[in-house]
């Protein structure tokens, strides 16, 4: 049974890896993840603001100390509340790299071209095999158009690609007005991988205290279909390899993601709930299923659900929507 896959130009023995999270914060857990068969280790993100904050602190009188920047900085968590500061991040990356033989993928989270772009070359120098770029951004400024938001994302990717030789994957949200267009532009800008999709943690409201309530929920398999749709829409259409993140909890979830086009399958919630050993269990379940269904390789299974590769994908998507709505058979009957 051949589970091997190519992701970001790396040959991996199988597609399962822990996604960016605290799972790689501790070296014993990192070794446990490798022993459980992780095909790569992805580290948590270092944030643009952490790096910029250090740079501002180093140049107290710099122009960056404008009113708006000072105000923005005041919302920002105190440096000591981060698990790793920028220097510590590089040191930890180096230790993780020494602890395992599988590829190590570092992660940066930023949205604007700026001083934090000094870090990709440092991350490369310390030995990361690849870099994830998490472009988490909420477009709340009514003066900024969708085209500007997208142009900035493309520019960041271009800048990072110019700065390093290691592969760069872009972790994206689905909240763009024309996601397929953006994905193709990122592909043209040289992104080696697209990671679909970032999860958003929208704040809730505490109605008694009149305060914003932050919460971090684990995902469920219900979050997967949005990813499947866009994997299928991009599979075979972009040069970049594709990874799924968000809602993969079982081997069947992973099979669907691969059939939709994923080269890599990232798990976080499932591993946080079940422990690193679940990586082995889900791989064994995948192999059992493939054997029962007579699939000889993952490669053969990949991308054969090109849901949207018909001549009129938009008409197909609308038709699907209509049929789904008409299929509701009432509260008792469930979906027809
Ligand atoms: C506790 C926690 C910490 C996370 N930290 C990061 C991070 O630093 N960088 C990042 O890109 N994603 C981060 N994520 C998002 C995960 O990498 C992943 O994309 C998301 O949890 C969806 O995958 P899942 O359904 O398997 O949990 C974090 C998720 C959790 C639950």
C-alpha cells in the first residue's frame, strides 16, 4: 500500500501531520509525534506583531511610533504572554530540528509587507524545511477594497518567496470574495502550497458583563465540507500542492480530503483530544479502508472528485444548492 505523497516539493511517507499548534512546543511531544508516525512537524506561528514590537522597542524614537501604531500596539498581548518570543522561536525551531528526522515546518503569521519579513531568512538559516505563512486578516476597514486586500496578500507571498529558498505554503481563510482567483494569483506568485482553511475564532459576547468573550473550540468533522469544496475546485488547477486543515477527525475525513485533492492532511483538534498516538491509529484506519476498497495508492485516489471540474462549475454549484434546499423533508424526516 503506497501512502506516499509530495507536499511542498518534499516526499513524505504519508499525508498525516500535526498542524500548527502547541503540539510542537514541547520536545518530548515532538518526539512522540514522530514516533507515532507524523510525516512532518508543523510549529505554532510567530506573529508579525511580536517581531514588529521588538523592532519598535529597539528603535524607541522610530517613525513607527505614530499614534495609530501605538494604539494598535495597546490591544496587543504583552510579550511575556507568548509561549515563544522571536529569538526563542528560532532557538526552539533549532531544537525541534535536531530532535527529529522528519521535515520541520515553521510558521509565520503576518499580513502587511514590513520589518517582520526579516524573519523568513532567519527561519531558513536555523534549518526549517519549509515555511507556512498564515495570512489571518479580517477586512474591517470599509475604505479597503477586496482587490487591495488580495493584492497585499499576494505581495507578502512574493516578498517571502524572494527572501528564501525553502518552500512556502500559504494558510488561507475562505473569506475572500473570489477565492479561486486569489488562489491562482498566489500560485502565480510562487506559493508552493495552499493550506485550506484557517479556522477563525470569532469573539462571543458576555451579555451580563457586557464584554467580549474569547473562546477556543475544537473543531468537528462538520467543518470539513467547506474545505472539500475548495480543494476540489483547485485540484489539478494550480501548481501549488494542497493541504487540508480544519475538521479532519477520522480516516474517512482524510479520504474525502485526498479524493478532493489534498496532498497533505493536517490534524490539530483530533490530536489535542486524543493524543499524538492517534496519528498511528488514523493511518492504520486509512490503510484498512484502502485495502477493503482496493485502492493501491493514495496517488490513485487523489483528486478524483473534481466536484467543480464540469464545464459550468458555477451553474453546477447553484444547482446543487437548489437541490439541497428542495431535499429537506421536514423536521421528522430529516434530509431527503
Ligand atoms: C490551540 C490551538 C493553537 C493553534 N495555533 C496555531 C498557530 O499558531 N498557527 C496557525 O497557523 N494555526 C494555529 N492553529 C490552527 C490549527 O493549525 C488548525 O488550522 C485548526 O485548528 C483547524 O484544524 P483542526 O480542525 O484539525 O483543529 C491552532 C489551533 C489550536 C486549536
